[in-house]
C-alpha cells in the first residue's frame, strides 16, 4: 500500500473522529435557560438530547421551553430535583393557542419528576417547569434544575399517551399484546368527583357478530408490574360499567376469562393503579382475546335474581347419561367464579317435577349451591370441593339456583350445574321436608326417599281415624345409613332405630291417630333410596 493511500486513510479516520466528537459535544451539551421565558411566546428552544439548566428565581417563576417534533415519537421528559424546591412539569401542544396534554406533579420537594411514554406526533410542543402544589413555593437562585428530553420512534402496539379518557382511548386489536406504563402517579387533569386525580389508561376495542343468541366471550389479561396493585374496568359505549377485575394484590397481574358480550359495538378497557402508585420503568402488557360461547355457558352479568340465566330441560338438552346410566341428563350449565364475591344465579324455567341436581367442581375450588324459592327464600344450601348432589328436589317454574365460592382461584376451571329428571314415583318424598311444618303427608303404606346431605332430616306425618298398631319396616340405602324415629302426636320421639348399607329393621309402635316419622341421614348415599313400609293393625 502506497504512502499516499495510507495518508488519505489516516486523514479520513481523523475526520470521522472529529465529526463524532462534535456531535457528542453539541448533542449532550448543557445549556442554561435565558430569562425571560415565562410565556409561550418567550419559550427557550430545546432539542432531543439536550440538557438545560434552569432556576426558580421567584416564588411564581415559570420557565417555558419549545420542542419541535419532526416524526411520530415517544418522549421521556425529566427534571432533576432541587434542594428545598417542589417542581412540576406540564406538556402543551399546538399553536397559536397551545392545549395542555399532561401535568406531572407526583413528588415532594427536592425530588425529580419524570414524564414517560408521551406520544408526540409531528408538531410544536411546549414544556412548562414551575413550582408544584405539594410544598410551599420558595425561590432558589443558586441551585439549578436540569431539564432533558429524549425521544424514540413510536412503536405500534403501545399505548398512545395521553389516553386518559374514552375520547382519547388507544385503539387495540384482538390477540395482540400492547405495552403501557402506570405513570405518572396523578392525573391533575382528572376532576372526577369519584376518582379525582386518578391516572387512567383507556383502550377501545370493537367486537363484531355478537348477540344474546350467539355471544362472544371476552378474555382480558394484564401483566404484573412491580409495586403496582392494578384494577381493570370494562365499559360499554354508553359508559356503563360492565366489569371490575380486582382479584390480586401488589406485584401481581389481573385476568378475566369468559365475560359474555351480547351486543356488537365498541367497548372500553380501562386500567389503573391503586393508591396512586406508579412505575415509569417497568411497562405493563395488556391483551384481549375472544371466544365463541357454548350455549350451555353462563352469561354474565347474572349476579342477581333479576339477571339470572334461564335453565330449561329442553334448551340445554344433550345426549348423555348420569350416575346410574339410566336417567338422562336433561339440562346443564357451565359457570365460573370470575372474581371474589361473584354470584351466579340461574332460574329454572323447565317443566315441573322431581330432579336430581348435581354441582361438579372442575378444580379444587370450593363451591356452595343454594336453592331459592321465587320470593328469595332459601330452601337448600350445601358446599363442596368435588361433587355436590341433591338427589331429589322438586322444582317448579321459578326456582332459583345460586352458586358462590368462599375462595377465588385465578386458574379455576369453574363448575358444572346439571339436572336429571326422575321418573314419577307416588311414594317419593317431596323436598323440602326438613321440618315438622313442611312434613310430607303420608297417604299410603310406603315411603321412599334419599339421604340428601349429611344431617339431612326428612319429616313425614301420618294420620289415622283411630289408634292403630304400626309395624315400620325400614330399609337403609345400599351405601348409606339412616336413623328412623316415630313420634307421638305432639312430635316427641317414642322409638328409633338405625340401619346401614341396605339392611332392614322392623319396629312397632302404637300411633294415637297422628304421628311424625323422622328420617335422619347418618351416612350419605346420593345414588340409592331408603324405603319404609308401614303395616297397620288394631
């Protein structure tokens, strides 16, 4: 290689180094504000990468800075803390009359302030540095603050701040993860009476092809952020609150699976943090997906008797058999406890009759099933973490079912509530009959019934025109046990016997025209009947 070529290469490298040094020096140089700059018209220019020193010269000093943005950008604006001074910054956009976009006044005196993730489309922006509202306003002409602005290109699939209202909501699409920040701590432009100064991020989604007959199931997931206890809200286009997701604590995300959407249109997801917490370093990630609903799935909201989902023995009809392989399942519903305190109501609108009712937990979550009359009176209640059965409950149109849970499991698979209609049986007990007042009247010589739950009591009353000797032959259910008692006319027990596992015992007692029979469950068998035969003689 000739000397001349080597010389030219050396000169070129030196020139490049000088250019790089000049760029670094001039882009990262620290400038000082030029007073007066207390109006939009006298604002000091600031550029990306610059650092400007400024002073709070008076108790009411305001320092304006002008930023020109040439491309769609995401801004981070920072002011350093000044000892004894509480600083705030605000961002304005447009000319000739700039409009305020955001105010950041989170911290107390001597602390910095940061505005992160602010979207700025091409145009003119103003940054105002002034005294904050969290401490008394004092001047400091000796110690400067430093204002800096950095920028990056806007990336699709992130929030577009400010998105603090439904009108400025960020549009998001299904099954795409969007990034956002719980920052700043306060939104000083939020003047809501209920949630004044709360920082909110709004997102708008569009759901098509949804109806009550063919609902869409909305699934929402919000990732965890360190130090944040988040809440997720869902609203319709009329600003009516449909859903609040607040199941987990600080440092955990939130999820909701299967919220039914029964009408096409725009819906709004709003995320916020409790207690004005913020994190401008770690972003959250928000995503929603849609599923087609199964006709047997519960439709939220069904948190009251007025909004109960209907269950009919024909509407939910499926092919299948239940526990014995002989009695067909004629109706069922799938549900899920989606949040703490959730209540799922169902209303029976099928044909009256005696039904076997089963509640199956699809996980280890505990569930409670309550059966209510049309006026809201509870006639049955029991809990399970596996399978709950009421083997023979008499349903009428208007019976209600309420499913609740004492625990909430984020990943729970939910439950299934199903019904099997029993064939007519003139000797079958009619529930509820767990008190003397609701005792079944016996008008034959045979009684059949089920051990509905541990401690269940079935009351029956017998009436004769005269005093008779009665032989009671009691047969236990095949895999259960019962205590049989016969009383005097006033209900005082005269004689009892206990039988188990399909065995039979006979006791005799004189009945003075009237007596109660009490069958108490001591060992549950949901699948097999007990039977009582009564023979009378004078």
